[in-house]
């Protein structure tokens, strides 16, 4: 799981990163055999991303969110300050005063946002945390010129050009969705229908919780959470892929994310969590 590591700090210092957002080579869309028009790709920036004390995240909204709603921050379940959650554990509506450094498009910290509560967190089936802020979307937009990222409410598509935007490192990783993994197992945790990146997204410790953004729509389709570092099988920091027949595959150096399209159905009027809402399929306590 992609939390900050001493090695990551050293590697980044040697590389000289951190002074400005680092951007991988642009990803070009391929032409299909039918010569269909390729989607128009847009440059994704760090605007709307946040830096946590130990991870990355982003200010997000859902298709039905209103500007007057309290804003939300999306990150990983394993990025909680209290430590990793047990398999099967789900937290909802817990008081929190956690702070987040809000970044603009250049990666400059423009504000410190504060949570009012941890609305939802789990490491079961997925790896997600969602904080509710004391600020509304309108307040953030009017005060800092930052618009929240919208979470897509449909399943992402293989081959999509994506950007993993890390607020922690102020760094962008460009690649494509390579495939979807039936089960991704890491230590005691198992995640369903995970996103596997192509090799260009060589994310490091501290990128956990970064939004995975579709370059053609600008919407969040997943949240970055892990990668196989050492080639070990199914251990912490070395997730393995498990197919429908139980066959295990290890891909050293390949990184993964958890889909987010199921989340919008679980938040209703006023951006309030409702795990009993129609269509909500997130794990429940």
C-alpha cells in the first residue's frame, strides 16, 4: 500500500522532484480499426488535489452534488491517522478535525481545509475514505478559485488514458487503464474489480489516495492505492492478482487503483452518507 516511505523521500530528493509537478510523457490515443474519432484528451493538473499528512487525496463532488453542499475529500481507507482497518471493518460518520492542504493547478498550496467528520472508510472490497469538510464547494470556489473534481458514476473502460494526480508529491503520472483485476489480494485484504495501470504509472509511497482522472472527461474514475514493489506474492506492498478460477499472478512493478463509480449512489441530499439508499453497494458496518 502506497504510504510514504523513507526510500521514497530519498529517491525523490536524488531525482530533484518536488519543486514543480513532474509529468510523464503525454499519452496519445490510438486509432481503432474502424477509424473512429479518438477522444479529445485534456491536460490534467493538480487543481483540486490535496496533501494529507501521510497520503494524497482530492476534493470531490458527485453528479447530483450542489454548490451549497459541504465539500468532500476522497482518499484511501489505509490512509487514516488511526492506522489500517481490519478486513470487514467499516467506519461511518465519525467526528474528525483532520486537515488537508489544497493545491492549485501549479501544485501551490493555497489553503488548509478542515474535516468535520469522516463520513465513510473501509479496506474491505475497496480501499477508500471520504471526509466531509467544514467548507462548501461554493466557499472553496469563491475563496480559492478551485473547482471540485466530479466522481464518475459509471464503470471505467479499459484502454482509457488516465492521470494519477498526487497532492502529496505534487506530481502527475500519465498512463492508461490496462485491465480490471477480478480480485486483488494484499496481506489480509482483498479488493474487488481493481484497476491495473500500464507500466508508465510508476507510483511511489505517498501517492496513496490520489484521484485517477479520465483525461477525456476530467472525471475521477478510481483512487490510487497500491503496487507490487518486490515481486513477492500477496504480501503487504506486494499485491497479487487472483482470477475467477483462483489462479494467482504477480506483476512486479505494476500499480493499481480502486474504482469509485459505486460511491455516488451512497450519498444523498446534502452529500450525506446513506448506505441504505437504492443502488448503494458499498460494504456496510
